[in-house]
C-alpha cells in the first residue's frame, strides 16, 4: 500500500553495515556490507576494525539500498538507525550517518533498539506481529528471551544469558575444533553428520533452583573444551562431528525448552526466534517440534533477516511512524547499553523534525 | 559558493560556514567525549545564525585528522552523508594544516595534537600554508631533536613542554580556519584530498592464541 510509511534503516552495531528500505511491513531492499572476513583471523569481531569498515561502506551501501528499492531518498518518510545496544564506536558511525542523512533530507529520525529490531523484522516475512509475541533472540552478541506486547513501546525482558551469548559459545567451540570463524554455520554443518546423543554435555541453568528463563553457556563451553583436550592428551582422534552435534544439541535443547516454557507460563501462543543463531538448522527443527507439541505458532524469519541487517531497523522505524511515536532529537547519541525496555529513543518533546532549533523556521517549507 | 566546514579530530566540535569570501557563521565547543551528540545541533545552529538552509551549501569540507578515531569518524561520516544527500562535493583537509593556518606564523614551526597514549600527532611547517613533513604519530621524547628550536602550536605541544618549550595557542583546530584554507586552495584551483581518515596507527587487535591443529580440516 502506497500510504504505508517508507523508511530507510541503518544498522552498525557490530560488524555488518546494513541499510534496508521497507514500506510498512514490505521489504524493498536489504543491502549489507560485512567486514567479517577482516575479523576472521582474530577469531572474533575487533571493534576498531568494524568501525573503520562501517565508515568506508556506509555511503555505497545507502546508495545500493535505494537503487535496490527503486525509491528516491526524497520520498522517504523517515530514517531509522540502531542507537544501541552494540559496540559503542561502531554504533556511532551509523548514528552519525543517519542523523546527517535525516537532517539533510528534512526527514524525522528514529533511534531504535537493536533487539526490538530483531523481533520486528519478522513482520517483513510473516506480516504484522501478534501482540503479545514471545521472542528468543540468539546471536554472537545476545541470548535473550523477551515478551513484546507492543514492539514500539512495551518490550519486557524475561531472561538473558548470565555469561556468554549462544553464538559466542559456537565461535569458541569452533575455535577449539580449529573450524574457523564464525563458528555457527560450520558447527551446524558438521553436526548434521554427527550423533547429538554421543556425548552428554551439561545443560546450563536447568536445575530446579536455577532461574527459569536465564541462560548460561560458559560451563558448557568449558566442558566441551575439556572433553576435547582430554581426547587430545590421550592421543585419540577427536570425533569432530559428534562433538559438534552433541554441543549444538545442548545449546538448542536449553534454548527451546526455556522459550516454550516462557510461552506456556505467560499464556503466549506465538514464539519468534531471531538473531544469527536462528539460522541454525537444529534450533529451527527442535523449536518447531516443541512448539507444535505445545500448540504454539513458531515464526522464524529467513536466515538473511535473522542476522544483523538494515531492513530490521527500517521495519521497526516504519512501525514507529505508523504508530506515531515521537522522533529522536538531533543530539541522539549511540548508547552501547541501551536497555531492551527502550524500543526507541524519543526526543524530549519539542518538534524539531523540519525546523531550525534556533530560528524555528521550517527548513523545507 | 557556500562551504560547510567541520572538524572532530581534536577535542573541539567545530563547524563554520564560508561564502567564498569570509566566514559567515561558526561554532566551537570543546568536549572530547560528546562529538556525536554535539555536531548536528552545531550545524543546525550555524545555519540558523546565517539564516540559511543546508541545501544552500555547495561543498562540504571535513578535517581528516589525524585524531582519536572515534571522534574523527563522527565528522567524516557526517560530511560523507551530507555529500550524498545534497549531491555536493566533500573535500578533506588535514586537521594539522587547519591548526597551522590558524597559527598564522611566518617562520618554521611545528603543529602537535594530543594522540593519547602519551603520543602526539605532529608535522613540521615552513609557514602557515606550507607543510614540510607527512603527519606522524610519535612519543614526544622521540622527536625532540626534530622539533627543537622552533615554536609549536596545538594541545599536543602544550601538553609536553619538555619537548615543546615554545608551545602556544591555538590549542584546538577551528572549522573557520579549515574553511578559509579550503576556500583559498579551491580558489587557486588546487585539488583537496579525499575525505578519508588519517588514522596513522593500525587497529588494536589481539590475535587469540590458536590451539594446535590436530583435527582434520
Ligand atoms: Zn544482533
């Protein structure tokens, strides 16, 4: 529909420079430039390398997204940008670009939450989000269970990892197995040929007195590394496929068990899974199985929308416009620890979008 | 001609408008930790002061450093994106050259800014418009001989009086000086560098110790 808000979204919270364009809940463009190859030799994302890459990639990626979408910047109804959480220096590059772009075009600016964006992106795949929706976000940077009653104003944290993110555990185990970085896809591949019951790795925080919705992957990571080291010390060959499958099973077992439990406890009949680890084939399969058994509708966007991208930011920005949420101010800052309870960073109340702060004269009349 | 100049390579967040003849409005705030928050409102303020809108700008001038990276990128990203949105050229000017221009000295001197980690970004000048050396980053004690006997300007010089005994103002760069220098060079038909950052250091990165390869690839 032509009257739905046309929004461009910019994402730079980690190592992907993402620029997306959406109209309402329709995806028009999803341009991503990744610096992942530059980080591979370090075995993890190096913040300064990421920030440098964002600066170089931004303008070409905006250009590419607009061309892909076949729209003119003049027609945009708003510019959205990840204000946090994420790497401070990386976020700041995106926020600087978004502010300059919005200001130069005379469009409202929406600083939005990265986690809420991961949830909202599913609208581009499966249509409007049911309210409420339970969301399991799992990636190299986050592992959270969130209850979204209104994605623009009411997102409640149910649980989160108390140590490593799920994706981080994949990266670390891949490193121990010499499988390279990032670890998620390669472990998934090896695991398909392995036996998930071969080794009984521990399920973190699943004891009767443990927090019901929180996660812990640090103990699992250590247990797997120790198991591998013991094999090596004994001069035995490490069964990479079985280790990968058993490790992966331990992660996705806990994730899906807790997510389904949260849905049941809260009386929520929709679960969405987002974040890079949502691309994991075993996580998708086990979640599907357990959701079906519990009468819960599972929504998982396609892998490209699960990893960090600009379309998810645009999707949440479009929702902000559609629901008439306040735009952000020109002094919007990047907030590396923006709480998940802030789906966006509204301005302090004065109308600034198209008006000089000093002269109050309309910039684009 | 209407140039919008900005620089975030030093603790100053500085913006100026230049109409080809003179600086018609400018703003400088010193706050090394808030470049990201202060820059856009400063641009807005400077335009309002001049009674102009951003789309009247015919070119953007950005200080390319060297300077602490996080702040430096705020200015360059802003300039880049203005260029894209307005369809106007974006020119780079070395931040040290801006300081040298503002120093307004006849004879040889040195410009040094604070590079943190007990180092300075610096270059030698024959006069306010002529740089003799490429910008470099060094510990003050290591360059004492190369900067001896001449005056020095910039916060890096003021910070290390042992190495720079004849240090004086200006402490930070001003976009007004940057704009004047750029306008002069453009009028003379000179080509200005691309607006790409002068980092001068490789990114800090620790390569984790790898496990010995015993498993099949
Ligand atoms: Zn993410």
